[in-house]
């Protein structure tokens, strides 16, 4: 059964290769892609239940015993993120059916979509830090193609910036991995943890740890987010939803995994560094969310605020905070995808992304308006919606550790999220009804099939409700994930037990 844990990587990878041969048959590409994502959801659910019942699962590729071979590891943290990735990708795929346009579909949209999923799932499941770099690169190369696909002037400009930032971060990443291997002599994450504990985390290892923090902060948009608002605002909503829900979360996952497992001793107070980065991210993200009148930028700055908020839980680092970070991470992946779906529907209905040119959409699209309002309440953490349990746990953990200033910033950022989204709701849906603006350079996506856009949006909203109402059952899985993060010895023992 351990062979299952590599399937979330292999299924989209093989699907992508197959789809290349059906470039001109859009219907076949859609069917194959849909079957693939549904199989991945089933596999992800089975892995989660298997880890819940049997503990951490490992797969030694080629039969090589760690630390000498490639190992894939599914603890509950990775398993939950893999399952959530599968669910979000299914929603994004069906949203794309009605919004992405046949031109993009005929130019390898679906293969690149699947390659990106392979990179994301592989990043969550790998137990080797060099393979984490490899999976990052698979994900990033696919994201370059998805970002530029369509060829508008804005997309090309933002793609160049996005590629430049990621080339720098990837160069730092591979250099950091090389230095780490040179000092410690291994790349297996569990073995790295043991050797660093034996060696003592000081001197050169502290410098390497800081390099990893810079790399993953760049990829997550943690404080170093200057590239994100423009890059995520350039592609169509289906692609923006995929990026906002998954890509920053991979960076956050890497930070959590690295600094709870590989560098657990933290003699130079890395947690306080993450705390300062989290505070700066939430503050600057909040300023951006209220400063702009462009829906795309408002939504992108809300992504940045959530990155800072999750990092706040990581900085606190106790049991409640880590449980809350895991819970909120799962919620945020679902909610951010839904946010971009609804944002795309609003922009299409109004014919513009400028709030000043919108109004009265509630008369023509009441369901979209009320869905957006419910989502705003979920993102701010109003009970019993999905954002509440994770925020409650993180706030409780922050207060227990005496991190009053950081907790206060986190709570204040939630009110900014509510204000920014309520402002969008009021300006777009209330007031005098305005005729749809003619499609301009600000709206660079084809005509939308409202039904195909509405169905995946309603599906994600239902999950947002369920994740909140069924919080007691969900917490049984989340607490299992948080336990491994707080007690890394559980992960190490599972990987190196042979």
C-alpha cells in the first residue's frame, strides 16, 4: 500500500505526457484531464485515511534504504495538502472549461496544468531536499508557461519579472543545498535533522538556514512579495486561482518543513525572524488591499495577508499555533481558489476590473454576490465557517506564548481583509446598475460560460461550509499533522526505522 504515496506525483505527470499527443482535440484533453484529477482526489483521500489509521507512510524508491536512496514520505501534514491540492485542481480545471478559451486549450494548457500539479504534489511528498528543488522547478517551469499563455502584453511583462525572481531564488536554493551537503554529507531530510543535531546548529549551518529562509520567503511571497500582485493579476482567473491557492502554499510548506525538521534547534532565533517577516507581510499586504481600486490587486494583496497570517502561526510554534497553521492552510487553499473564481465572474459581468466603474450587479447576478459575501466572512474567520477554527487556534497559541504584538497584528489584518472584500461587494453589487463596460486591455480573458464557472465555485463554497461545520472531525486529522511538526522525532523515526 505504500506505493500509493507516489501516485499523486505520477498520475498528473503521466497525464501531461499523454495530453501532449492530443493537442488539437480539446474534448479528449478535457475528458482525460477530468478523469485524472478525480482519480487523484480518490488517491489523496485514501492516503489521508491510511496515514490516519497506520501512521506515517514511506516509500523507498528502488529499495534503497534511507539515507542512500530517494524516499517519499506521507505524514498527515503532507497528506492533507496533497488531498487539498487534488480538490482545488479539480475545481480549477472545471472552471477553466468555461473560461480559459479554446485558443489556450489548443496550446498545451492542460499538459502544463498537469505538470504543475505533479510539481506541487511532489514537493509535499518528497523526503529529500534536493528532490524538493527538482519538484519546485517542475512546478515553476509549468507556471511560466501558464502565466504567459495567451500572449497579452501584460502577461509577457509580468512573466519576465516572475521568471527573473524565480531564477534568482532557484539559484540560491541549489547553492544552499550544495553547501548543506558539503557540510553535513546527506540530503535526506530526516537524516539531515539527526546530523545537524549531532553537529550543533551554529556557524556555517546558521548561514545556510538563513539562505533557505530567503529562498522560501521569495517563493511564498513572505515579505519579499513585490513580484506577486502583478504576476498573479496577469493570467486568466482559472490560472490565477491555481497560483493563489497552490504556489505560495508550497513555499510556506517548505518553510514549515525545513524549520521544524531540518533546523529544529534554532540557536539564532529563526522563529523571531519568521515573526518579523510575518508582521511585515500582514501590514504591507493590508496597505495594498485598501489602497487599490483594481479587483485583481485587491485579491492578490489578500493572498499576501494570508501568507503572513500562516507564517504568524509558524513563528509562534507551539501545539495550538501549529495545528491552527495547518487548519488555516487547508482552508486558505480552498478559499483563495474560490476568491479568484468569484473575482473573475465579477470582472466578466462588469466588463472591467475597476471598482469605480462597477455597480448594481446584484440585480443580474445575485448568487455570485451572496457567495462573495459568505466567502468574505469565511476569510475573516467568522464562525462557523472554515476560517474560524484555524484562526482561533493560532490566536490562542500566540497569546499562550506571550506574542501579544504579533497576535494583535494578525487579528487586525483579519479586519482589513473583511473591509477590503466588503468594499468590493458594496461597490460591485450595490448602488446604481451600470451597463457592462466594453472589454478592454484590463480584461484579457475570453467570454465566460457562466454555468461552467458557477458549478466549481458552488462546490468550493460547500467545502468552505463543511470545513467549518465539521471542524471537530477535521481537527482529528489536523492535530495529527500538527503533532509531527511539534515533535519531529516522529517523522525521523518513521523514515529511518529500517
